[in-house]
């Protein structure tokens, strides 16, 4: 059975790193085990580089480890270069590149905790980590 193709929003990646026993942490572990194919974009990598230092108290990584983590992530996921898009119903302009990554990736799900993106769940395959794990996780 082929792996499920997903885009993990930055908040899911950060939660998975900071809290490995959480549902996002379980999703990261499933990706590492090969059950999930993760697709990302430079926007997501840049956002990780920008936000990881603010959460250092949670994950405990040094600056070098944070950069190494993002570099390793880039090597181990498929990276797409999405065309700019404008979804008028998306209330946060900063979420446009995340949605565009999902569209370009042709992924089955966009997994996020972002309320603005989740508000589009009726139009796009946007799910919370808990919803994804309930459907596809291994307990």
C-alpha cells in the first residue's frame, strides 16, 4: 500500500518536534517509519527557521541543531515550488503559501492546527492532526 501523501503545516512540524508523544509527534514518527510521504516548500522551511528559535525552551535544540534539522528535513521530504495563489476565503494572507504548497503537491491532506486553514475544510482536504490520526494512525 503506498504511503499517504501529506503537507504538514509548520505548526504541526513544530508541535511534533517539541512534543514527540503528542499526535503531531506520532505523525512525525509515522513519516520517519515510511507510512506517510511529506511534501513541503521553501516557505515552510523558511518559516521553520524563523520560528524554531522562539521555541528553543521546548525543544532544547541549539542554533546549529535547528539549522541541521531543517536541512535534514529538506533532504528527506519532497520539496515543491508552488505558484502563487489567492484563495479569497482564506483570512490570513500568511497561510496562502501553505495552501499553495498543498495544491502543488497534489497531496491527500493538508494537516494543520491553523484555524484560518481549517475553516476551508469543506473546500479542501484540510484536517487537524487528531482528525488525520483518527483516520490513518496506528494506535
